[in-house]
């Protein structure tokens, strides 16, 4: 059992790093999906934790049983060869769209927060990401094993600061401000994030294939995501109603921690963008590599080049139209993942 903990922790960290992004770091996702529902949001987070642990593990186990190299085999298994092909094309489009958005986000971070060149931010982040990705899954696991604990520490820190300054009573008395259902919001959050995470989770299963390790890693990843969501929701609730009109609501909490914490926050935000970026490009390159006559390094480099050009012409705006539809596809994938039987394990 002990020898499984280290690889399982790396899997869990990579799971977390693939799900969280700039929206999580800024507090915007947590506010929109959970905080607006008051204590209902807490029930939503508990449900999300269970679903992430259960379905993320299933996704990796399916990848292991299929010996999958990319998300293509996974979608063909869930949807069948005919519809799986269209789902793979659509996933590829969305992954590329999110990739350009993440690249643009690194440029904006350098330009708006550090006063440096937008192009420097994009090119430097892309170069580092390329060096990580060409190392294969080992590179993805190693980066997440370093970055995600920093994210986790930061999230727990802001929750501890909120508890110290305001106590827990405002959190327990928070009333919902949205008319929707916390249940629908929670399931939608899981569906979209797992649909995106297949780019990394499926190849992890296909490469590691030790089912006990994958199960432990999936549970650790789900629990870690749940704790980070709960800590972020707690910190944001204590700053209601000021957070409702803020694009970076977590900034209100950071402001109480001192000037030095601003730079730690920027590093964490860059790290969360970066882990999403490398996961998306890795999954996209693995899938495209089966269809184009280029080496993996060349495919990866071409994705970054085209992504850089698209980030300059506003291509990320495309995501505003694709995300909702992709969310519905994610709900269908979530249902199929929950009810499909596992493929028969390969022998030998």
C-alpha cells in the first residue's frame, strides 16, 4: 500500500491541476456555481466532491482498460464509433479554444499585473509549457506535483484568514441570492470539468494501468478539489455583498493579507493557468498525433504557434458560444460514464 501513495498523490495533484484554472484562482467560478446559493452551495460542493472522486476514477479506469493513448478511445467507447467521432472533433475544438484562452490569459497577467509585454507572457509561458509536454506524462505529473500543493496552501490560507478575521457565523447565516438550483449548478460544474479533464485523465489511466493506484489517486483528487472549493466558498461568503460585482472576488480577501501576498496570488494564478494549458495541449497533441504525419514534438509546437496567433486576433471570444453547448455534451458524457460497464481488462 505504501508504495502506491507517491504515484497516487501525483495522480491526485494532476487531477486537481487539470480541473482548476484562472476562474478558480480568481474566485469567479466558485462565486457563480456555489456562493450564490448560500448554504445550498455547501451541499453542492459536497456532491461535487463525491462526483469528482467517483467519476474521475471511473474515467481513469476506463482509460486503463482500453490502454488509451488519448481521449479518442474513451469517447468512442462511451458514444460508439459514429457519435464518438463527432464528439472527438468537438472536444478537440473546445480544447484548442481553451488553449488560446489560457495563452491569452498568461499575456494579460504579465501586461496588466506586472507591467510587462503581453507577448512576453504568452511566449515565455508557451516555451516552458512546450518543454514540459515533450517529456510526456512524466512532465505533466511532475509539474502538477509542485504547483498544486502551492495552490492548495494558498486556498487554505485565505480560508484561515477569513476564519480569523470574521469567524464562521456569517458563513452559516448566508442566504441564497440566486433563483436556480444548487443541484443543477453542481452537476453542471462536474460535467463540464470532467469533459475537459478527459484530455489528461484518460491517458493517465492508459499509461499507469495499476487500478488500485488509479482509484487512490482519483479519490485524493476528488477530496482535494472539494476541500479547495469549500475553503474558497467560505472565504468569499465572508465578503458578501462586496464580491458580487467583482471580476476577481478573491482580491478582497487577499487585500487583508498584505502587499507581499499579491505576488504569491499572481504566481498561483499563473500556475493554475499553466497546469490547464499543459493538460489541454498534451491531450490535443496526443489525439492529433494519431491523424497527422508529424512527430509529437512537431505537433505540440504547431499547436502553440497557431494558438499564439489566435490569441492575438481574439479567438478566445469563441468560447463564449461553444461553452454552453459543450456543457450539455458533458452532461451526456457524465451520464454515460456513470452507467456504462467497464471494458474487459486486457490480459498480459
